[in-house]
């Protein structure tokens, strides 16, 4: 435009075109500004695959979510994620209340949801939109009514969270959808123009089941929460069992799937388990009595037997808790004082653990993307997780495999049933057998010349699962004839206290003592952060030679990673260090290169989520209050990010992003607008998470003070610092189970090398390795490659963090507007030149 036009506004009378054009542009600009400033509702963007042309023609997408079958912890997190992600993607979100019953009855049971309708749902157990059996849906007439109700509400995309039965019914509903619509038109229930835009039903499943009984996924929503309840109960039972030298038979759920019984057995160190997929040998009575008797001879005062409700013997006959109790209590046999505990529906109760909240949230987000990307030819899929990766898989293939398991059990093809379960299930079963009865199987013992002397050492801060890993490693060593040796108190204890009297820092394990470590937190053999170079590399090398170690098994965090790298580098100078060594990462920070999961991180998240739930309850009770919580994690924002997923944080501040005054200003403005929209609803409290090293200037207290001052009485703010309680007390079942599985793999990795392999070790990069979960695999990676290519040494973390993309999901589901990232710091000569004015500030 000519500047003269703006100085002569009356020119519109004789030259109206520039003025009209300016008015259009200013209006558009004003609209854009309003959209940018509007942060009381989440930003809405259309899916990338939808073209501009189709947006003009197609009606606004409407996505419904429902829960069906038995309830499970985490279902509310699924609903919350689906509703908010759908709204964020520019769709209308609906909830179908009471499962298929609500689909058939329609009316008020199909309800449009707003962003704030699902506020506070993460910390609620069960399913707030209800679930109910619906016999009418089994009949075509019921499915006709359900289809009509969806069309009347304009819904053609459905996300269902339930078990295999619910998802099978959903797939059948989708297959019949075209014929159902044709019948509704032919009978006059609907008009042809009403169904024109809804010829295809897009459907995605999410498996919600505490039994973890669907093939094709490592975990279902709710299973780890149920496992946590079981382990908590067994841990409590163990105390009284030990006190009275009693035996307890604990019955858990699982008619056709023994996952809960198996994992509980692994996590608690039970003496014996019964699962449907893998009955014991012909004479299970004799086998169980032999195992229990052997454990009692070792000095155990307690006996725990865990039995799934669907347990069978090898001939397909049911095994009941009463049969097991009578056998253990038989006066002519073991004569143990035996009790039965049936846990029942307590396994379904309570809020979801951190893992189930994370799983439910990420699967809900993926489900929304899946229904929006689906085409008429797309097969019905469900959202699964393999190791650490969220994936889409064909639903009916998984359902058929699941039914095949039940058929295999019924036909007594137990090998087939085990083969149909995922790899982790089979590995955990072998792990359990190895850690409980392995020492009794002398056929697994190696020849004398192949047996190794393996040193166990913990390095770094304590982390949940360390003791479970040591216990599993020791059990495997004993079952193979190896000699496991404890190095107490890390490299500091090794260097300065190995020769102490009466007990030195280097001494053999006593199995009776180690057997009780499955559920213990901390580190029973001690741990500290001292590196070999700080203890004296020559001293460490001489001690390894003195004690004739054939291998080292390290458990710990970044310090342990650094220690292995130091030992590897020193091999040229000290030949005694030419022994195989492997690291099992264990740190709440989850910052060890080579893995996406470290022992202790799940325990930490459970503690932190539980803490934040209580804090958020306080914040909600006083309504207009924000709590700023400081999390641990060093320079890794993993804990803060995943805790943000689990508690629905309004903002998360990470070291990877940094923190600036501009970011704080934007978040203060957002919180003001959020509280301005609050019309007296409950659950109005807010939580902000800040990693302890997110900023050199801003900490939890300072941010809380800034929020309080800038609120000008509109809301309050407080800080909360959970500190070292984040290391947890009793380790989570996931940390215990994975500790057992990964520790055994580590000893097997060392076992491949054997004794006296100095020359081979010097030339083999895998002789110093890190075990890790990467995507859908468990892998060993040479520490040399990790140290040289994948490690950010100044910040003590991997160069690439797999979880950083989760930060955007935290912001989206928390309703946080897009924020300005801090400017990167200038360093070195460039920083000096800018300060001197030799270079312009950019």
C-alpha cells in the first residue's frame, strides 16, 4: 500500500479499493491475533492427510469413545486422552456411557464432551463412563439400533477400550455396518441422505484388561495396576507368614491367562506358581513338595504359592487352592500351617499406576490418529505395545491367537499355548523356574572348567529393582555352578574395605539372605558414585587379579556406565581388566545411553505420581491453587515428562528445553485465563513440574513466588519438593520383573565368554556392553560405540532421547498453548566477541 493512503483516510471516497483490501487484511490479521492469544481452549489443527478440498465438503469429524467389558485401572486415562486429542485435532468428541448398552439405548447415554468434562480423570479408578453387559447387542436388532443412534449423532468413528470379547463384537459391528445402514433405509428408520456421509465405520480398539490376556501386546491397560495390588498384598502376607513360619496359598485372577500369577511369582520370589498355560509335570504334588521342602531346608520360614483361578494339571483337571492347602498341611507330609487368601476384585480396584496411565494416554492419542487415518479398506486395528514401542496391529489376528490359546489349553497342547504368548511371557517363566528351582536341577550345571567367578557391584545412586536384579543373577549363577561374589559399597568399598576384618567388602553371597531381596528397595550390597579412576585404577586392576574374577556384572546409572568405559579404556595398561563385563542400567533418571528403560524409573514414577495426586487433591480442594513440583532426574527430563503424562501437568520444564522469563510469562498469562474460565467446577487445581536442573536460575520456589505475585490475587501458588522419596521404597512390580529377566540375560552374556579369554576380550567390542530395551527389542550394545557416538558427556545423558516427542503430548493434553523456547547460550569465542561488540547479537 501507498503510505499516503493511511495518512489520508478520506481517500476512500474516491478510491475505495485499497480501503476495502486493507479492511479485509486487517480483519484477517485481527482474527489471527485472537486465535493466537486465545489459550483458554487447546489449539485445534486438522489432520495432515485431510486436504483443503475435503474440508469444505465433509462435515466436522465426530469421534466417540466407550469402555466395555470388565473395568480396569487406566480406562479413564484412555477416555481423557481420546476426548482431548480429538478436540485438538479439530473433531467433536463423544462418550458412550454404559458400554454397548449405551450404544443401543442412545439418548443421553451418547454425550458430546467438552475439554473440561474429563478434567481430573487420570487419578480416578474404574471407568467413569461406565460399562455394562448388553444382551441386546448380541442380536442384529440391537446392532441396528446402535447404528441408528450413531448416525443420528453424526458419529462414524468409534474407539473402544475393552477386552477381547468387546473388541470382537466391535469388529463384527464394523463388518455389518453397510448392511445395517441399508436395512435402516429400507425399513424407513433413516433416509438415504442421512446415511450418505457415514457409509463406513472407522473403528480402533484399545485393550483394557487386568488379565493381560490378548495376544500381540506386551501389556494391556490395567494389568500392571492389578499386578501392583497383588504384589502389595503378597508383600504384606509374607510378613505374617515369616513370623509364624506359615505357608500361604494366594489365588489371583486369570481363567485362561496366567500372566498375573506368573509375574507376581517373579516379582515376589514365590516358592511355586500354577498357571493355565504351563502345568507342572505329571506329579505336580511331588514336585511342589520337593521345592518347598528344599527351601525349608535352606532355612526359609515362609512359603508362598500363587495360583491362577484357571490353573490346571497336565491332564486338564482343575487345581484348586484347597487342594494345594491340604497338601501343604498334610500331617504325613510337610505339615505346614497353611492359609488360603483369595484376592478377588481387590485386584481391579484403586487408581492406575504410572505405567498404566502412560500406556492409556499414549494409546488413546494413537487411537485418535488411527481413526482419522483409516480408510474403508483399512482392517480393524488395535493399539498395542511391544517392549517400549506403541504400534498398531490387526485386531482379529490377535483375537484369533488369543482364542487359540484357550483351545490349546483345553486340548492339553500346553507347548502350543506357551508359543502363542509373547516372548516376554516365556522368558519370564524360564526366569521364574531358574530363580526358584534351578539349583535343584543338576543337569543345568556346567562342567567344572567352564564355571566362572563373577563379581557383582552396584555403582551410582540407589534405584528400585537393584536387589531383585542381584537376587536373579545370583540364582542363575548358582543354578549353573558359577561362583557369584558380592563387592559391597561400590568401587570405594572394593578399594578401601576389601580386606576389613571380620567382614571384608568382597565376600560370597548366602542364598538364604539373598532370597528375601525380591521386594526390597535400595541396595543391600551398598552403592556409591565413586568411579574406578577415583578409587585408583591400578588398585582396582590389582584387586580383580587378586580375587581372580572372570567377569564383572555392574548394576547402576550413569556413573556405572562411566565406570565400565574407564575399565575398558584401561585394558591396554592393565591386563587383569581384560575380562567380560556388562551393565544393567538402574537409575531413576533413565539417562543411561543404550536403553530406553532403566531399573528404578518405574518405581520413581509411581512415587512421584502418587505424591502429585495428593498435592493436586489439595490444590483442587482450595480450587484456585497451583503447585510447582520439583522432580529429580539430573539433566534428563524423562521423569518430569512421564510424570506430566501421568498427572496431567499444566506445564513441564526440562533441561533439554531450558526455561526463560518469556516462557514463564506465557504460562502465567495462560493460567490467568484458565482460572478466569473456572465457574466453580471441582478439580480446578493445577500442577507444574520442573526438573531440578531445568534452569540455573529458576527453581520450584522461585517459580511459585513469581506465579503468586503475578496472579494479583486471582489464584495461589505453592512449591513442593518430594526429594529422595522419588527413589521409592518397595520397588514396583515392573522394576522387579524386568530386573529378573534382564539380569539373567546379562549373566548369560558373560557366560558366553567363559574363563581365561583375555586375548578375545581385547579384540571384541561386545566384551564390555550395556543391556537395554530399544523400541521393540532387548539388545546388548558395545559401550565403546555408545561412549564415542551416542553420549552427551557434559550433560550425562544420551544424545538422542526417545521420549522427547512425549513432551508435546503432555502440552497438548494439558491444554498448554504453544510457547517460545529459550534462546541457546552462546559459548566460546563467539560469546566473547558478542560481549565485546565484535559480532551483532542475533
